[in-house]
C-alpha cells in the first residue's frame, strides 16, 4: 500500500512540538527579534552564548516518552535563520559555529532513535536573516532546497518534514514541486506537512501534502476523497511557541486532555508544543505537565493510539471504535465521595444511539463493570475517591 506511512502517522496520535533555537537565549519568545526590531549584529552575538547542555536531547526525548508522545518535531531552523544543524558550508549561522560547537539535530535524531521516538524536522520557509529572501527570491529558494536536502541526506530515516511560513509571501513562486521532489528522492516515506497558518485551517496547499494543519484551532474531519491524508493540530502548553520566561499562561492537565480528545475525535493528531530554555532543557512546569498528561494517556492508550471515530453517536460522550470494542469518552467527570466536587449536573446519562445492545461494559481506568440502565444507556460514574482524571472512558461491545 503506497500510503501506509500516512496510516502509521495517524496511529501515532500525539507528538511533541519543540521550538528551540538561538532565540531561546533571549527568553522572550521566538518572534522577539522581529517584533522588537533587534539589530541583526546584536542578535548574531547570541551565537557566542549558545552553550547547550550535553544531555538536552536525551532529557527532551525522555520527557516526551513519559508524556506518551510517539514523535517529536524539532525546529531545525526557525524564521530568524539560525540552523541547529551543520549547514555544510552554506553559511556559518549554525550550531556547529556557535559556542556549543555541535550539530544539535544529530544529537536530537540519535536520542529519538535510541528510545523508539520518531524524529520529525521543522524547517522555516520564510527567513528574516538571509538577504536573498528579500533581494533575490529564486536564489533564496536554491538555498532553502539545499538546506532541506542536507536534512534529508545526513540524518537517516526521519518521520517527516514540517514547513511553516509560505503565508508570508502568498503570491511568490515557492517552487514546491521541486522542494517536495527533493524530499521524495531521499525520504520517500517522510510525511510532508506545510502549515497553512491561522487563516487557512485544514486546507491542502499542494497535491504532495500528507497532512493538513490546524494551528491553534479546532480540527475537523479531513477530506480523503482524492487520496489518503492525515490531519494535525498544533497547540502550545503556554501562549508562546519559543521559551518566554514571562509567560505564566500554562494550560492545565484537564485542558490538555480535552485538547487531545478534540483531535482524536476527528482522527487528527495533536502536536503539543514546549519551548526549551536557553540551555536546551525544558522548564520544570512543562516537564511536569507533560508527565501528568502521560499518566492519563497510559491509562487510556487503547483510545488514544488505536481507536478511530465511530459511526455512531452518543449523548454526553464522544464515541470511538477499534475492532469489536467501542469507547465512550465522557468529559468533566468529577471525583466521587466529595460533595465539594460532584454536582447534580455532573451525573451525566450516556445514551448510545444504536439499534444494538451494549455488552461487556467497563471503565477503562480500573476495569469496574458499568451498570447499564438499558441496552443503550448508562450513567457516567464518578472517578473512585483518590482518583480524578477529568475525562473518563467507558469500554464496551455491541451485540
């Protein structure tokens, strides 16, 4: 099957987005140099301070694995033009020529491969640093494709390439046929993803695109009438993509669980972003939020990775199916035996719209049998005292 790699991508379900670059030294977000119009010569001096922890990649991969992520997408070059990889003579604005003196993409890919995590490589399309981006666009495209070719040739098999920024010049000739052909030449099973931005959620920008994107938006079902294609929503744990020390707006674990569920109910992946700090390590709060999210995913992995949206509906629940088993995911289920948490309106009734009868119904988190009111109806029992997971999943068969 020609598109098996797309089906494998869909089953991954959950990935970690990692915005990391020279801008991480500033600690004020990945767009800061552009927004604050930082002098380029001053910004470039940050390369002298770009000293990255030796174990940054191993720690990143370990955190992603504990969170239940099956892949990580790393920003190998973001809009300010600095490359985390060895540009092999294209320029010296890269990690090997910085204070760290190392190819960080090599370290990232090796760490992923060692732990069974699939490496994906983000690469910017727009470039604030390279003069040809404004002055000689065809020549810049040569530079862009040469850079992507390095990523495709020098790091072994990768899961895919994730592009962003063509919305900056919507009428320009980006030569996507040539760019994508370069990827297919070296990485025939790499996912090709090109972010359409905030204003074009879910749009297919080229026939070679393997997954559409939903940036900070609600995903929908993807049109697969012409060929298999996946969907992926990218969202941040905080408001910024890159590390911003002043950002206090972190999402809660229940929010993250529901965001993941929003994606899986439309058979889309969630690509959840974390921004490493100036030495390449994640903040404590992002690390811990990911670990706690991973606890819920581990309990409900049957739904997260293997189930797809079912063709039946239910009141007060999202319904998924995997083979003979169905899963009803119920949101905002309270903890039991506590009058300060449980409220009358939380006692939700789940009615599955089917002409069949529910059998073998049990809660996925602890295996407790579900008491059925009739062949299609049951109540959303609260989490047992001592546990609280916001979304509770019922597993059942239909006969």
